[in-house]
C-alpha cells in the first residue's frame, strides 16, 4: 500500500515538528507526539543489530515520557546545553491496511554548551511505527538507533 500525498505530507510534518520540539527545550511538548501506549528507546546500533534488548533509554507509555519530562525539569542536575536535531526525509518501509506506517529516517543531533562550540552529539536513525489518530499521526514506536559505541556519560534529553 502506498501513501497518498496528504498522508506523506503529514508524516514529513510530524518528523519536522518533533525535531523542532526537542530542539526547543520545551520538554512538555515531547510526549504529545506519541500514543498513550507508545514505546520509545534509544539504543546502540550494535545491540539493535544483534537483537539485544539493552537500551540507553527505554520508556513504555506516554506516562513514562511525562515522568522523564518531570525529571528533566525538576530533579536532574547537569551542565546545561542546547540540542539541535536535523532529521532526513522518512523512508517508508511498509503501510498496513489500518494505516500504520513503518518508516526510518536518519538524524544528527548537535549539542552546544553555553561556554563552548557546537559539537556532534549523537548520530543514527529513527525506526518508527506511526499510526493515525483523531489528533493526527502519532508515534506508536520510536526507536532511535545511534551509530557510535561511545556516548557521553549521561543523556539527559530525548533524541
């Protein structure tokens, strides 16, 4: 099944809006991109390719995303920084009869500390399951598979 133009446009807009939201630092926006029973994982490529479940971050359900937002805003203390997300166009891998879209897109996240230059922070690909809802397309699953085995000792913000 192919996507019609309006659905393709909505998928591209979802990706762009997500990147803008997580780059903005307004973390309350983040959970709104997901279904209530969503899955979000940040996982190293090696684990993903070997079928190992270990992830750097793993959240099941929108409530756990909101809990992470609370942690970011209220309990986690760290050297502040900005993130800027650049996301490529999604490649649609499959579309179900119910309208679920399996797609992937490359991403790069740049980090800028307040007292330093911008650096490449995380690079990889999103493996997404996107579903139609009454509020538009939402992520039922977002798996961010990062390429490098070396990451900073803590990842505070969602990728």
